[in-house]
C-alpha cells in the first residue's frame, strides 16, 4: 500500500487555528489541543473528520466545549474519526497523554539530556495530538506550556512570547507563545528545560529588531559564538542575495544532543543536533566549523523556502530541500572560496548521490510513490535537488533566475506549493518552456554524456559530437533525453580560452544546451587544435565520457581557466590509474599524474585549499562506482594505497617543504584561508606517512602532541590510526583521556577507529559498542561507530567472510524497535551491494534477506530492505 503522488486529494477538513496547552511531565505529559475545524469547500460532500495519530492515548474529547460521548467517535492509537461531524465548522478539543521519556524514536515530544524537545517533520506531530498531519493544512498556533520551574526554567515555542510567569501557589510556571504565520503541523516545536542562552540582536534591512537566542546545555554557552555569527551572516545574506527578510521579533535556536538528523527549521525555533552548533578551536575541526555555518544557514533559509512557502505534500520535499541546499551552498560559496566549495560539494554529491542513483535505492528527485517518507530525506532529494536548481540558474542566467525566484515568492507566499508551481514561476518570469527540463524531477539515474571532439584545421572549425543516455533505474527501464546545460570551453595551445562561436552567435557563458539523444556543435574560427574543457563548474550532475588523453588532462590540470575542471583533470588522471590498478592489480605508471601534481603543488598562485582538494585522490567509493561491477574493495584499497605511496615518494621533497612552509603564524582562527592552509599541510602530513616510514610517523606523532587545535590534532591522529604502529594505540588512549568528557569529540574517536582498514577492525568496533562512551540510544554515537564502519570502511564492512555485513544487520535489528529512522539509515549502507564481486554480493544479500525476513520490522527498515533487494 504505497502512497502515490497521483492519488493526491485536497484535505477534507481545514484547521484555521490551533490552541495547544502542554503540561510537561517526564512520563505523563498532558496535551490539550483546541482545533478550529472547517469543512474544506473544495472537499467531498459530507466527508467525516479523520485525524492522524501515532501511538496516542486519548483522555478526553469535546466539541464546542461539550464533552463527547464515546459512541460519537472512534479513537485508536493511530486515528481519530468523527463519522458525523456536528457542523461545517466547530472547535474540537482533544486531550492526550504522552510519555516523553519512553520516546526513543526521537519523533514527537521526547527528552534529550533531561530537556523536553520536539521533532515533528515529517509526521511527528501526530505523536503529540490527533491532527490532519499533512503539510497542506496551514493554521496559526498559540502554545501554552507549563512545567516545574526547577525542571524546566526555559519554555520555548514558535513565534513571539506573549505571556509568562509563575503559577501562584505551585512550584510550576508557564509561558505562552503565539506564531502569527500560518504553518503546517510539521513546523511546530516546543522546548522546555535547563538551558544556557547566548543572546544577540539583528536589525533587518527594513528596520525590524530581532532578538536572537541560541540555547545550549548549561556550561556550553561559550561554544555557541560561531553559530551566532553564522546566523547573523545568514540573515544579512538572504536579504542581499534573495531580498528575503526575517519576519518575527524573535529567532531562537536550541541545540540538543539526541537528534535523528542535522537540524530542523521549525518556525522561529530551530532545533539542532548540537554537533551543528557547538564549536571551539580545542574541540571542533575546520570541517565542523563549515558544517555549522552551512546548517545554520540552511535552517535559517528555510524560513522562506519551506516555511513561508511550504510543500503541498511530501512528494514535493525537494521543493524546499533542494532549493534550500542550493541557497546554503551559495551562501557558503560567498563566505568562503567559491571553487573550493564547489569541489567539496561535487565530491559529496558523487559519494552519496551518484552511488544512490546507480543502485537499487535510486529514485527521482520527486518520487512518485513511497511507503515510508522518512526514507526519502536522501542525497537525491537534497543534493541532486540542489543541482537541479543550479542548472536552472545556469540556463536562465543570473537575472532570469532572480526574476523567477521573485515571482515564486510573490505568488506562493503563505501557500503549500508544488514543483509545478516552482517551475511555472521561472517559465512565466523568463518566457522559457521548462517542460522538458522538469524531467530532472521525474527521471532517476545519472545521465551519461559522451563527447567526441574533432578539429578541422582547414575549415578552422572544432566539432563536438555529444550524446546523452540515462541508465535504467528501478521502475524506469527507459528514459527520455534531458535538458542538460553543459558549460564548455575550448582551451587553446597557450592555455587561453578560444572564442566560442556557433555559426554567427557567441555562446553565452559557454552554456551548450543538450536536449536530444545526439547533437553536434560546430565552433567556427578555431585557429589551432584546442583541448575541450567539458562540464565546467560541474554545470550538470552527469557522468561525462570524454575520451581525453592523459596528455590532454595534464594540459587542462595546468591551464584550464575553470578551477573545477583543473581539479577534475587531475582526478580523471588518478581515476584512470586507480581503475586499472584495481582491475588488473597491474603496476601503475603514474608519471603524468606525478608531474601534474608537482606543478599544482609548486604553483604559488593557487589557493592552498584548492591544492588540497586537487591532490586528494578519489575515494574508494568513487572508484567502486566507476568500476560498476564485480567490485573487490580490497583491490581498490590496494590500488589506492599504491598510487598514494607512489605520489608520496615522488613528491616527498615538495611535500616536506609544503608542510614546513605552512606552519600557522598565530593562534587558530576558523576562517577559510587559515582552514585551507591547514588542509594542505595535513594532506602533506598524510602523504609523507603513507609508507609508515619512521620519519613520517614521528612527524604525525609530534603534530598530534603539539597541536593547539582539533583540526591539526585529529588530522595527525587520522594518519597514525591508519598504520599498524605502536604510536596508534598510544595516541588513541591519550586522545580519549583528554576528551572523554566531550561526547562530540569522542564521536571523532569512534569514527577514526571504525574506519581503520585492518582485519581486526570489526573486533575493535564490537568492543567499542560495549565502551561506556557508546550508547545505542544516541544517534550521533551510532552514526560515529557503526555508521562510519558501514559507510566509511569498504574493505572491512565488505569482508569476504561476510562478518561485516552480518554485524551491521545485527545492529540494525537491535536498533529498529528503539529508533527505526536511525536503523533504516544504517541499513542504507547496503545501497551499493549489487556492484560487489559474487562472494561479497552473496553475503550482503544474505544479510539483507535476514533483515527483510525478520517479523515485526518498522516500516522504515522493511522499506529499505525490500527496495535494496528489489
Ligand atoms: N527539514 C530538515 C532539514 O533538512 C530535516 C528534517 C528531517 N527529519 C526527519 N526526521 N526525517 O533541515
Ligand atoms: Zn532542509
């Protein structure tokens, strides 16, 4: 019984106003909801009132103040039905009891470190009270919370605080919050607890004064400074980049330590995984700082793309997520280095989304059906969804894109919209037909674009013959051609771009528009044979087959005007060698790559962060995906290690010089330039230790001990743990001793150990599951230990004896009854199992079958198991 997009019907009943009253209690929180219900004039004549629930206990029901007899309604844990509503509009009062302490799913009202908090997206509100829990029912909410003053001195909800105070004669107090903006139930939030507050203020472009608050566990306030700074920069950026201002008097963020995902954009009250709020140089890495900046921005940007304009139904999830990821990527690009940000985003896209798109869990950016919506918060919906918006901008140009966004905001503010609405805004603003472009939302799979270039010296023309094909994916055996904006350049012999002219027209911004299965482009006035630079800036999320020679790639790595393609040229060279090495076990001949890498390293005009990206070899996952079938992760690991050693040895002098030259001049600052220098220096450290030479290990051990910040300390530890040397256990023990009070740092300690490519890692991971710092109840711990093993250690997860697969399946089954979302996420690590060689493939299949055959699975886990096997 999957839910289908094609079956969408408007809600039968609307809710105009919601009054909530919470009496917080650790195990018996009492929720009174007053819903102003109104029959939808666009609904079915005489339709009953059917409200969603999930595990609810009903205490009392009243209509317009009069208690309701048991015979006039039907209430179960998952549904409340009034078969004969008394009128076309009335107030329904519902009292439910919920147990926040027993809520281990972390959906609905739950407790984290003793504090009360909520997570409602996508279907958690129904775990609090009965409600039409769907995003196209928009209401204004007033929330009254009361609690023990001792237990929960801080009481927060959406919107503005309108009233608060003690409850005379009791130990309790209360607060009333009012949110004037109509919203769907998934944006409701409540927080109660003992929290420290970091306060600041922001004045919007039009002069609205906004009180900003970041609430964190007591004692951690000094770690919220960077998040606050990122929030203020986000608020300003949305004004200048998109003309979007904040719309309430308060904006609050709460950091909690038990959270299923990254963060949540509840109106005026964002709730965060504390990993994306807390930072100090001693405990957070550069990657943590940029993660905080990106997620703070992402959730803030949802205020317009998600909250003011929300989704009609969950099939439209990419309407808010793809667009908001695009917006946060653009923000970070403006705050940091645009090319380096693009490279990092594309690396992440390929690792997570391309692999998803090439396996059994592939699905369109806008799925057509689902069994469990929680399983569609995926790299495809988020990251590929962002790429689709980016392509739209590339096709329409800066001004056309902005005009489309402005029209979208103007038309749909206050509405629950669809992808069709979004596309229509751009079509109407620019006069462009986007029908074929919209296939990006419908067709899954990563298109393959094959390009052949030929030069005609006599005619002075250069011709590109381009074909595109989208591979078959589950449920989609055949595909239609897509609109692919392929940004290209023709790089002349001296390294400069040649003019791009088709007939008599100059190709604007280098954008070729592919729309057919096969197309040819003949560029005129080309005086010398160029090297084509294809898909510049990764303008389309496709696999390009270019047939470029090693010499041409070396040339592009040195000269391409497009920094992304300089990076990509080096990656392409490396990938060729790695594939060959993994396939044949053949000795690699990396001279061309070494030369190109040496030039990049020596080029003083290049940003260190860019160099670090260019010199980092493609990951094991990317190599596996390129090989596509009969993958042996051990062979990939060996090939990669061999190539890394070859580079490390050949460039030892340059790398040592780089390492020495990049010593920090002053104390740690998290800015992009300093972070870039650290990333290159730590890359050098890694290469210099790859053969586990005494000198390389000693250098890493010294850095581990002397580092004044977590980035450098952790980078050194990461180098040490990959080698079977005595320094490894010594450093791990020292790290634990030093940071054992800090759960988020111990997560890094778990991750590094889970990712060791050694045959005793599985035993180590099993041992760590019994470590006092580990807890199956905390999603960050599970992801750091078991998730890092399953998704970040291809050789050990895919052990040929099947023990890695069996272990992860066991953890999934143990976790499922407690937290199905985290369990199903973990099971998704099997998403590339079909590409494995037969022995490992059989063991993965057996593990998946064992999971699938277990009775009583959650919808989350059973959906992933079924589709993975499908
Ligand atoms: N809307 C949130 C974000 O992207 C993600 C919340 C997803 N939560 C969930 N339980 N699936 O920022
Ligand atoms: Zn989001």
